[in-house]
């Protein structure tokens, strides 16, 4: 079967695209303006020492450990855990050596990966027959969707970095005539992405299924390369980090089917207009193989994302692959609409594009509650939050001895060594109660020179911790960053 019949079709390859659709062009420009403003705002936040998420301090600590050559995967009796693959910590640590701050480095890489991922979506849609304008629309749909409904853009977390590298592998397999070398490179990209974040499996799984349907020789080649490279990287990691690598990476955690379904329902509710457009495209143009590829990718991504969402401590970033597939489906659908009668096509394309634009405008009002009109929204350095963070960092730095922080970024900026990973510890205590008893002994002995808690009861699976803290520590002060305690 000719290669273009697998990934494209004569119906989509309509020759040079003319800018004959001013409605779509206006929508693209409006979306581009809105996304640019948000990206500028994210960029303004990057150097500011305000914790955006628990993950920021956690990732920064592990990046520092990786660059120092210390044990990246501690033993099971430790109170600080690492259930992520190792590659992102070395990438962020190397960038942090340049910026002088691993959190800032991680934020820069996150924003750069976000932009690269959008460019990859545009390129993928164009490789499936769309024009530059349609590819740009698909990329902007992704940018607006993720930025509105997720805090991960510009946050020190490896998810977007891994997604961007995986997208490169996706593009390598979309080429008209990929060689065995490019198939191997694609497999390498997916394995690298997997060793950045272990939930990045939707793209290789969906592509393997697609190749199995239409190009079985390359499916076998691609699957073989993925298995060999993944096993080789796993072996190298086990040699480098020892058995604790596997123990930490695959540590059991609580699981809730109800939480998984609730997360899927929330994700779907946030994107109901986009899902409707994509579903209409699949129903109307289901015989088009590009639409079929996007639909397969979306189905695999939703199934895997829902499965991952049931694990304790997971967030909706597990649905980023579904966001990518959704944006690609809409972009390819616009091009497929262009194959029908010109007047009717223009009306349908404009309706879909304007509907998406109105949806994003309304969503922005709801999500930001109109805060984007305030000066502080665009000049976050002027926020009281920043001033309070600087004061609390100085307080933590001045305290003698180790520090216990539920906001790890504050302790990281204060120059305190990592002590307790409260999120993962809470999950471990349910399975290994001895970890909780070890923490209670440290608190009773007043081991920590200062404690920063969101509230007096940070661990659900260790309810007695609150009374132990109250006996051994007193409240020094309370701020927007929680309760700060010192030994009695």
C-alpha cells in the first residue's frame, strides 16, 4: 500500500492552500493574541520565588541530588521518596547550573516544552494534509485548552518536557516514507519520554496499533525497537541506582475507580464544546484515515488517562495526550471540511472556529474570575504573595537545624536539605506504617528546628501527628503559607 494512503489521502491533499477563509484567519489571530498574553504572563512569573505547586520543590530537590551525585532513589525507610524516572532531574539540574536555581530552570524548560509541543501539533496536522492556518488553529486550541485548565505550564514539572520529546517521535513516524533509522529514532524518543515521566505511553501504543493495521512490517520494527531500547535503559538505570530504583518507581499506591471516573468527568466537562466538535468530525469523516488515526490516539489516551487518574496523588496532566489528540482531530477536521463545496465549507469552518473561540473566551472569564483585568495579574512581582514568600524564606533560612516543609519550594529556596516528602509519605504510611512511626519519633525528639504546615494535621494516614506536634512545638506565626512552628 502506498505510504500516502496510510497517513494521508488524496482527498486531504488538495494542493496549495489559499487564504480564502477570512473567518478562520480572524479566529486564529484572536486565539494567538490571547495565548500570547498568557504566555507572557507565565514568563513574568518564572523568576519569582513563589511556590506554584508542591511538585516544584520536590523536583528541584531531586535535580539538586542528581547533580550532586548522591542517591537519587533512597531506601524504603527514608522519609523522602522518588517515584519518577531519572532523566528529567539531570536535564533540569544541568539547566539549573546555568540559572542558579533549579525551580527557575524547570519553569523555563516547562514553558519552552509547551511551545515546542504546540509547534509539533501544528507540524503533525500539516503532515496529515492541513494548511498552515489549520495547523496553527490546532496548535492554538491546545495552547488555550491546557493553559486554561492546567497549572502545569511554566511549572517545574517534567510532564510537558516528556510530552514534547514524545511528539518528536510521533512526527518521525508520520513522515511519508520513514526509514528503519527514523523508526528507531522515533522509538528512542518515546523511550526517553518514558524515562522522563512514566505515564507517557499513549503515543507509542496508539501508533503501534495504527501500524499494525496498515504497515505490519514497520509495526514489528517499531515495537521491537521500543522493547529493546526500554529494556536497555531500564538495565542501565538499575546498574546506576540499584534495586531501590525499581522499588521506588513501582511502589504501590492507593487506587480509586471512583476518583478515576470523577477525574474523567471533570476533564470532559471542561472541554465539552471541543469534544463535541471532535466527535462530530469522527462521525462525519470516519472513513478518512487521518481522522481515524486521531480518533485512535484520543481513545487510547482517554483510556490510559482514566486508568492513571485513579492512583493517589495523580493530577489531570495524565490527560495531556488526550488534549493533544483532541486538538489534532479538530485541526484535521477543518481541512476535511474544506474538501466539500466551498461556500458550505466556509460556513462550517467558520462556525467551528468561532464556536471554539467563544468557548475559550467564556472559559477564561470563569477560570480567572475576571482577574486578568487586574494589574496584579500582569505584574505578579507586585503581589503581596511575593513579599510574604520572601519573608517566610528568610525566616526558614534563619532557623537552626533541619526544616519540615509542606511547601517544599520554600525550604528549597531557604537552602534547607530535603527531610520529609509529605505527599508520598502519606501514601506510604497506609502500606508501611513504620514510616509514620519514624516521623513521630523525630517530631517527639524536636529534631526539626522549624516546621511549616498548611494546617495542624498534614497527614491523613497519621492522625496522631497533630497531638505530637502540639506537645513538642509552639506556633511562631501564621501567614498565607500556613502555620510556622518552632520547638517549645
